[in-house]
C-alpha cells in the first residue's frame, strides 16, 4: 500500500488533499510543520511527499534540502504544492530535487493523476533497484564460488603432482606404477567433478541445492586425502593418523555416514589441508571417527591454535590469519557442505590441547 505524506501548515489544505487522495489502497500521513515532516518522513519512509512551500520557521525549500541530504529519505519523490505560481519559484523547487510542482488552488483530477504517475515511477525505480541488487548479489556469489572451486582444486592437484614426483624419483615396479597412475587418474576425475560442481556450490549458497543423500564410506575417502596431501604434510614433517573409536585402523575397518560422496570428500579435504597448515613443525594431525546415538562424528585435531582475532568468525568466508596465500575459504566451504548434508560443524581450541574441528553427519 503506497504511503503518502502531506505537509502543510494549514489544516484545511491537508484535509482537502486527504479527501482527494485517500482511498482503500493508500496510507496517508501528515505534518503541519517542517520539523515534524522530517521526523515523519524518516520514521515511516513514505512513497511520495506533497510539500507546501510557505510555512513558518522552516519553509518547504529547506525541508526538501534536508530530505535530499538524508540517506534515508533522499530517494523519496517530492511534489511541491503551493500558492507560489512564479516560474522562478517552480525552477527553484525542481532544482532542489522536487519531481513536480502543482499550484493552488488545486485541481483534484490533476493532483490524482500526477501523484499516481510519480508513484508508478517510484515503484518502477524500486523494482529496478531490487533487480540490480539481486544481480550484484548473484555476481558476488558466483565470484565466491569460483574462489571456493579454485581452493578445493588444490588438494587433488597437489596429489597428482606428488604421485608424479614419486614416479619420477623412484624406481617402481609395474604394479606400483599402475597404482600411482590410477591415483593420478582418480585425482583428475575429482578435479573435473569439482569444476562441474561449481553450479551446485552456488545453489548451496542461495539454498537451492538438490541434496541427494547416500551411504558414504568415509575411511576410504580419508585414506586418499592423506595420500593427496602427503607432499604438503612432508614439507612441515607432519604425521597424519586416522583413529576409529580411538583405536588404530585395521584393513577391514569401514565408517559409513549419510551424505554425498563429492561433498564429503571436499569438506574432509579442506579440513585436512587446513589442519596440516595450522599444525606446528613435526606435529601430528589426528582424524578421529566415532558414532553416537544419532550422528557420526569426524574430528580433525592438530596441535596449533586458532588465532584469537578470528575465533568468533572462524567459519565465515575470507577469514584467515597467519597463512601465506590463505583465502579463508576452506572452513567456510566445509561449513556450507556440512550444513547442506544436514550436519553441523564446530571447533574447540585451547593452549594445552590444540585445535579440534568436528563435523557431525547423520548415521548411515
């Protein structure tokens, strides 16, 4: 319902305009002086203001100046309605930002037509502004998704480079060569899948992703991630361990959750890479897997600390500290993918214990 503010120091003039404009589809406000007009305009944000010029203390010109100087009210169209009929007066009003100028005594049909015209123009302008905001937001989200994809590609790409270096540096049996070539191929497929998944990440951002739950085995995913991040871990002499219910893994161990394979891989790869980068030299990154009554937990522990200045914003986008080349997207995208799968994520960091990031997903 359009809101109209009528400003005039004469009550009779307000009543005349109210009678001309008041109907079931409009909401009428009024003020009898300039100061009150500014207060009402800022509080109710009318869609249009009908403003008298000749008022005591603060005239309509001054009111218009202050309206246009205020970020809250500057976009409200102002129609001057006044007894001043000189061309110079009209020119002054239009230069101050008025959209129209109507002289008294008023013609009811003209006032109705002009007010309706400017309300229509205001609505069209508001609609266009909202579309521009939506387009800007869409562009921003797409840029963020591209950053996330580039970030996520680093893990399988690092694995491919690491496997190739091993094959170049060591004499391997044909069987081991085939094994590493298969790993390189798997990493390549993951990269292609991540690129193809860029639109899905955008859909997650805006809450329109079509999540398809499946039964996912996590230990096999984590073993591949450990291999893919080996070159990064070796630089800092980091040892990565996986524990199932606090015990060492056996060859037959499996750990199932409800989720999507690529989402589980991406969030675990991001958190593992972050844990390695945050760990002190010669440290240990331990991945703990456990089931409780309703959920399955994946916890990644390292001996480093989350800096105090980012703890309150740890899972927000672009939040990073102390990492050269860090984008601040690893934990953000992990949170996005965890919540898309109906899970939750949190972290704990203490001087004596280090940092643990825990993801809880539904049990399979």
